[in-house]
C-alpha cells in the first residue's frame, strides 16, 4: 500500500506508531536526552542552574521541550559540555545515546545504559589505540585502511562480547553448581 493510500482514517497500527514516535527522541535532539537524565537524577532546572552556573532563565529556554527543535534557543558547546558534566554524562556517551537511542524507555534499561558507558569508553580510546597498533605494522602507509571495514569490525566486536557474556554466565553456573554440591 502506498503512503497516499494509507493516509485515510488512522488504523490501530497508525495509532500505535504515533505513540511510539512520541516516545522517541527526535533525530539529533539532545534536549529529551538531557531532560530524561535530569528526571532520572531528580535534578530540577533550578538545581542544574546552581551546579552549572548557567542562569535559570537561560536553562529554561534551552531545555524547553518543543515539537520543533529549531524554534528553541541554541546552546553553546560550553553550555552543553557543562550540563553533561554536571549530569555525569560523557560527551561521547551523549552523542552515542542520541544517535542510537530512539526509545526513551531504553534509558531505564540497566543493560543499555551500562553498555553505552562501556562503548563510549571504548570509542574514546579506540582511534588512538588503533593508530598506535597500525604504526607497528611494517610497510603500512595508511592507504590500506578502508571505510568498508566498519561492518566487519562492528560484527567482530559484537560476536566477541556475546562470547564473553556466555562464558561469564557458564562460569557463574558452574560456580553455583559447585557450591550446591558442597
């Protein structure tokens, strides 16, 4: 069915879709992410203003939830970094969270938030570590590196993490079983 054909009366799937979209973070809009972190940490705009040194009125204008983010006042990079610092959110963690997170409910999933912290730490140090490791390769001039490696690299990391998690679960099960036998 084309989009024109489905634009008639809303079906039940259209209603559920709009409910999902309303809970999703708009593309590259950090304000819902910041507001959710403030809510999770029980930080009001007044508290945030005191901790950041940014005037309360300015923060209120910056953090105003609107349907159209382009109508909101622009935040400076220093303000953004200060707010993230006070909320104990790393810059890369925020970028990854907003770029990958489309459902605010995932922020409350402990696995997701811990994973995002882990990934942000990995990606903060990965480029420099990779450059140092590749500098050790004899005869490499840099032209060998390809963007197409991103997919296999990602798949390899995911596979390795899954194998490590399975090994941990199996080790815990063996330890638990040995305690039961004693």
